[in-house]
C-alpha cells in the first residue's frame, strides 16, 4: 500500500488499496482520509467513470448537483458519470472513506502528481495564485478523468494556458 500525503497544505491522505492492471476496464480503489472540516475537490464531474464512496469512519457531507446527502459509517454513495459532486468532512475527527473509480483511467496518476506538486512546493494553498495556476494545469492535464463544474472548467483551461505561457511546468 502506498500513501499519498497532501499535508500540511491539504488535510488529506490517499492510500492506494488497489491499482488498476487495465486502466480502461479495472477499478482503482483508494482509502481517502479527510481531516477535520476539510473539503474535497471543487464541484466536478467524471465524464466516463462511475465512482463509489463508502464511509468507514466519521461523517461526510456529499453534494450531488444541488442535493446534500449526509453519509455515516457503513453507508455508501454511488455517483454515476456526468454527475456534479463533491464532499466535505463535517466533524472534528478524521473522515475515512473507500473511494472506487471504474474505470480507473488515470485517476491514480493524477493523485500522484498532486502529491508531487504539494511536496515540491508548487501548491502552497488555495489563496495563492501560483498554486491555483498549477492546480488548474493539473485538472487540464487530467481532463479525461474529471472536469470542474465550479469554477467552470473553461476558467481552469484559461489559468492553465496562462501557466504554460509564463513557463510553469507540472
């Protein structure tokens, strides 16, 4: 098992429980550990992936479109492709969830790149413009996996283009 630790910038860890042998057919399964009151990614969609979360410890608030759903230990949520979604930890204790993407595509690689960006200092926080440009470049690189709904994906593409113009490299 390989743990990707995004702290101290993001109070989150992702442990790879199962990598996909065939990224177009198999699942990638991760243990997502989300710190107290930490939010997940921006509201986004997966164009061709079916995602499942199972809460192992804690409580999660999921947003699916305009609907809020609270999940407690032992509960699961299925997220079909093209469904806008995100989540957050609503409690003071760490939230642990099993996260499955089918097909895996390049989700694991995207998470590994994010880990590298945090630990190399390219991502320093969500109020830092340089970090936001790097994060936008990451989302554009992996647009086959997921696309932001809020902010709109075209904003990330624009910021990614700016990053490329001024010489940023992932």
